[in-house]
């Protein structure tokens, strides 16, 4: 566990891909980020706030259940998939959304903070 | 031929026999008429009843079409109004005036014909008048009666909300649910799909905290 951060809190992400829409919930707490979305994808990893406190360097293991069709259009094989996602995510921003590249294609994400812990 | 001059005493008997025969025939005819009469009357009554019921049924259908169009005269595309419009040619098949008025109103509803609002309203009123006349109500219904309409604002707002919801649903089903502009709208929380619009420039500090 890391140090408490002003980024700690509950978040919801609205995600648009080429083939559909998704929604995920996340908790950022003391350097740990955990989340899940409506198709059963789980996110488990760590984060470090940027120097200006507006972004988070995230390193998360993403696990996708077998048979899922991702919003990017990719169909996950029956045995499921997992991959590591390492990105810098803008947490505090005036922009209405930000683009995110994933191994299966780009998505747009609108991240909204729901409340503090 | 029987010779009555040789046997004059038989004439009365013969006349009597003939009269008896006529009497039998009359009795038989009366019996037949007595048997036949009620069944004919019953058949006639049944035919009259069937005709009357058919006429009544026809009138009820006409009244349903007319009353539905009167109730929905502010909304041509209401589901019940659409059903009623599509029944006019069948229900008023014997009334050329009604079907003619319907054809003219239908023409005014065609967006390609670009009829004005006033012209459309006038043709609608002519259709309703023709129906009222066919139903023998025209003596009791005037132009003012057809023009007078009660449609509260709350119903109009309800209809508008349903229209907006239906449009939103259509957009979602056809894959156009995300807003295309770089702004959030009350109708969708999702950002646009990749490629629909250029992503905003988000300054990112790549330096981590200690």
C-alpha cells in the first residue's frame, strides 16, 4: 500500500469503443486501483499520482472473461484473456473525455469522481 | 257425359259431392297455410333481424371511426387515429362523399404535396363533416363544434417527452447514442466513439511524485 493521495476516491468511467459502450467503477486508494465493469472485466493494479497531482500513472492487470465481446469489437476466446495496461490517466481535467489506447483498439473515456473515500 | 235426364235424382248428390270435394280442398289449403304461415313469418322476421343487425353493426363501426377521429383530431399520427383512417374506405364504402373527402385529406397529409397547415385543417374538417352527414349527425354538429378542441398543455408536454425519448432510443439502437460534439449532453453520459470526433488535448504531466 502506498501513501494516501488526493486522488483517492470512488470513480465511474463511461467508455465508448468502436463497437459499443461500457461502464466501469473504480476505487483509487493509497496507491491501489481496483475496478470492474458491466461485462465482468476486472482491473487490479497500482497508481502513482503525477507531480502536478492531476494525473495517475496506472499499472493494472486487466482480466477479461471468456466469450466476452469487448466494446472495441474484439471477441475474447473461451479461455479468457488478461493483459497489463500501463497508462497515464488524466484524473483531474477540464476535458470532457480522454482517449485511451488498449491492446484491442482505442476507446474514449469519461472519468467522473463520485466521492472521496 | 253423365245423363242427368235419365237419372235426375243423382244431381243433388253430385252437387253435394262436388261441394264436399271443394270443402276438402279448402280445408287442405287452410291447413297448409296454417303450417306454412308461421315458418314464412319466422323466416321473414329472421331476415329483417339480420338486416337490422348488419345495419346497426355498420353504423357502430362508422360511429367508432368518426368518434375516434373527433377525439384525435389534433394528432393525425396517434395510433388510434391511424387505425380509424385506415378503416374509412371499408366502413364508409357506400358513401362516396366520405371516401372522396378522405382521399383529399390523405393528399394533404403527404409531405411531398406540401399542403399548408390551414389547408390540411380545412380538409380534415370536410372529412369529419362528410362523416357526420353520412351518420345523420350533421344537423346537430356545426363548424364551431368541429373546431372546438380541448387539449391541455400537460398532455402536449407528455407527448413531446415521449417523442424525445423515442428519438433517443432510435439513436441508441442505430448506434448513434454518443454525442458527436465534444461536449456532454443530458441525453448521454458516454463520450463519442473513437474517430467520431477529434479527442481533446489533455495536458499530462508525466513526472511521478516521489
